[in-house]
């Protein structure tokens, strides 16, 4: 296998014009809990849209349906009712290869089955475009190198994955997703194992990727203030229900947040009309 990466290329915008990228209409899902004593979980119906260049944060406490919603958006599960469209096509109608070319999912844990260098790992994102004989093409190398450059990780290309720090590994995992050339990028708790500096850096990078490359980015997170700072829109879930969708200022109602997160919370408006959540002291 050729493990020599090309010189870091410049970011190449994905194709497509302006407009709605993702459309979710009354999508619902249900499954039985693995524990017999636990109740059946139901999600939905949920409705919202996301446009090109938008970063949407999916918020809610544990067991609110955030990861379940992400699997529906990724096409891993089919809604029991309603529809989910990406670029005007219903996700459930896409074959797995085409779906992987349009949608990239970064899950909470990405386990390595065997040792890999960064360059080999990022090239795995080119699998949806591969031929039967799996040798990377010049185009594969171009897009893999471009993806590493987009996340500022080109210098890591010869490192072993198990030798990376948490922040470095998260950037490389994101690069593999970007090498798929998706129009929709889904991330499930991407800041989970990062310190505060790493969390801010990752959200800032995702914001820039959406702005500069016309990606539509959806992030499942518990980080209320980071979501308020970087997201265009918020989808707030609670106990499987989509309670509110809107800008951070529209969603961050203190009474609503207290009800959802079961904590005394206050909201103050910061710079640029972005809300900031603080723990209430007089409750």
C-alpha cells in the first residue's frame, strides 16, 4: 500500500448550491429496552430542517433520544413514520454506497481492530468510492490529504493512531469522515474526551468547515454554552420528544432548560445576542 501522502492540498468545496440540505418531517422511532424492567423507548415525531453552511446542535439530557435521532439521520435505522431527506432524496431509499457518499457519521467511540497509521486510517473514508480491487487512486490520495489539511492534521499522517492524544485523534477521526466528501456530517458527542481547550477548538473547526466548505453539520452534545456560541440552530430533545427547534436565543428559555435538565439555570445574553447558561444561585 502506498503510504506516502501528497503535499497538503487546499480545501476543495463540495458540490451543490444553496438551500435546504436536511429535511426531517414528523420522523419517529421506537425500540424495546434491553432491560425487561425498563420501558419501551419512543422518539418523535420530530421535524426540523438544516441548510448548507449550518451547524445544528442536538441537545438534551441522557436518554432523551439524541443518538437515536442521529442513527435515523444517518440511515442506520428507518423511521417508523415520517420521512428524512438529504439533498431532496429520502435517506431510506439510498443504497448503502450512495448513502456513505452523502452522509458521514462520527460515533462516540471509533475502535481500531488492528494498528493503523493516520494516513491509512483516513484513506478508509474513501471506501464508498473504491473499486473491487482495493488500491487507492490518485483521487483518493488527493481527498484524504485534503481532509487532513482541513482539520490541521496533515503533519500527523505518518503517526500511529494509538500514539495520538485525545485532541489529535478526534481531528483524525473527523478527517476520515471528511474524506468521504459528504454533504451531511453527523457527530455524536465529539467533545466527550476533550479538555475545555480541545472542545472549543473542535467546535470552532466545525464552524469553519461548515462556513467555508458548504457542509451541513449536526452535533450531538451536552455542552450548552458551546452550542449557543457556535450553532446556528438548536434541536432540544427530552424523553424522546422534540420540545423546541430554533436559534439558541429562541430555545434557551430558562424555565424550559430547568425543566429539561433538572437544575437551577439562568440565561444571560452575551456578545452578538448569543445566550449564556449559568447555574442559578438562589434556588
